[in-house]
């Protein structure tokens, strides 16, 4: 298995989640209301899975190893753009959390912002994923030897192994802070 394989498999689950959000938005159009708990779960997926677990492996391992390589300007630019994309997703999610908080407190007008932020994520992720799957991953594979690629893959598994512990430590810390 190549190192990019788990990243591409994760992209498929992110796409499935986007479909779930899409269906929820269609329901919201009819009812003019959203379940704030649904938004919490979607945010948890985006933050813990799409951002920390998935973007984490991209940035902390793949991009880190690519920075060490002598490479074309095109690749540097692509990497910069992908990092900016990740920041954009993080900021959009933060704004979604804030809007959801207002909505939950009874500000009905915040519904528009909640749905707008969800739509932004629905629009953003497929483009970002396409860039990685079709351009960035194939283009950057050539910079690594088979051994380097396999070392990254091993580090990906190790990174994943820690995630469940990180997630639930943060849950306990959050409760303790209240
Ligand atoms: Fe990415
Ligand atoms: Fe990705």
C-alpha cells in the first residue's frame, strides 16, 4: 500500500459525511429549523476526523517530508495553497460553531449563518479533495523513494493510533474546565 492510500480512503469518508450534511440542509429548507446537536456532530467529525486526523497526517508528515525535498516551484505553491485551504476550513468551522451557539440560545436569525457555513464547507471540500487526489498526490509521489513512502505510511498508522486517546483526553479536559 502506498502512503497516499489511507489519505484517499479518508477522503471517501469525508465525502460521505458531506452527503449527510447535504441531506440535512435539504430538510432544513423545508422545516426552517436545524437540530443543533446535528451541527455538533458534524463539527466533531470535521474537527477530529477531517482536520486533526486527516489534515494532521498531511501537514505533520507528508508536507513535512516534502519540505525537506528539492522540488519545483509548482509543488511549493500547491503545498502553500493546500495549507491555506486547511486554515480556511478551520476558520469556517469556528464560525459555524459560533453561529450554532447563537442559534441554540434562541437566536432564530442565526439559522441562516449556520446553513451558510455548512454550505461553504460543502462547496470547499470536494474541490480541495480533487486537487489532492488528482494533482498533488500523484505529482509529489515521485519525490519519494519506495522506502521513504513506506516510512511515511508507518508514521501515518502511528499517528492514527494516538488519535483516539487525544480525542478522549480532550473530552475529559473540557468537562474538567467547566
Ligand atoms: Fe488537505
Ligand atoms: Fe486531504
